[in-house]
C-alpha cells in the first residue's frame, strides 16, 4: 500500500498553521488536493484487517503535520461501517491526542456515523464519552447526535447538557449551544422548554436560540 507523503508548501503551511493558532505544524496542502492524494489509500484500506487498519490510522495520526491527522480520521471513517462496538472504541484515545476543535469534531462525525448505522447501540456509545474527565471526550457526547434529527435521543442529549451546564470551558459551552441550535430545526418547542427550565450559560443560550422564534 502506497504511503502518502505531503511535500511542504511553506507559504500555505504558515497560513494554515496561523488559522489554527500555531498549535500544529502544517504541510500546506489544501483539502481538495489532500482528498485527491488520499483517494487510492482510502479505497485500498477497505481490504485491510481491522488490526491493520487501526495500526495504519495510528501511523498517520502520529505524523507531525496536521494534514496527516486528517488522513487518519478519513481512513477510520471510510471503514466505519465494518467496525464492531469494541473496534470503534479503539479510536477513542485518539480523540484527545493532538486535540483541537478540528480533529475532535471530525472524530465526532466518525462516531456519530457508526451510531447512526448501529442505532440500538448508540446509547452505549454515548456512555463511552459521557462524564469522561477530558472535556474533548465530553464534547463528543454532547454533539454525538447533531445530525440525527427526529431520531435524536433527547434524554441522552439533556443528560449531557445538564452534566456540563456550569463547565467553564468555551468549547463545552459552544457544544451545548450547537447541539440545541441543531436540534431546534427538528423540535424547537423541546429546545425552548429546555432553555427555560435549565439555567444555561449566556453563550449556550445565545447559540441554542438562534433559530427559535423571537418572543
């Protein structure tokens, strides 16, 4: 299997790193170019054993430039439908490695996609992230059901929000607001009732109320 090597573009790398507050080095490869370069790798990965896939994901995730972390997450996502519950959780530790909103939210999409295809096990998946010490894991729990619309388990969503409603962390409060805003497209009355019944942060309320009717 051919290994992807990104040739650094210094100018674009500097711009991309600056956008991410210089937390990570970049190779300077735009997303469309990266997608084209990884196309064959993703296709070939479908033939790997799960053990080999997990190892390959870790190899790319451990490379220094940020684009390799994106490749790693795309590899996992391309194969998500064939993973069992225990296998999908093998990727949980990577959520909090080199963590920032871009990688954490990409991992969240990976887990959410698995939950959508194994909906009966989704509550168990939620519990794997709920109440964890690291707030990035809890962000996954809060936003796990972002795209579930009418299939959203509101008991779990409410549970995650209540647990972190007083957490003094921007990315948690932003997640709460995001989850409420998204679900308000499906059930605005439920969101409005929750906001009125629970004392949430101004940020969470502001974000969660964006699509609600003005009173």
